[in-house]
C-alpha cells in the first residue's frame, strides 16, 4: 500500500496568493489524475461523461 504524506502549502496573500491559488486549482482540475476517477483528471472524466 502506498503511503501518503500531507504537506502544508502557503499560497500567500494579495495578487501573488491569488495567482498561486488559481494555478493550483487549474492543476488540480485539469492535470492531476484522481484515483477515484480511474486516474483521470476531473476535466477528462467530465469530458468523457458528456
């Protein structure tokens, strides 16, 4: 079984924090594979379901 580690990510505040959070959300929804979605990104999963 794979061991998972969580880490604290500080996004910052102001324009830099906003940019970092947008970049993270973009990666999470369009790039990062999710095991619960059969290792597809949410975008890929939704595209195939539509």
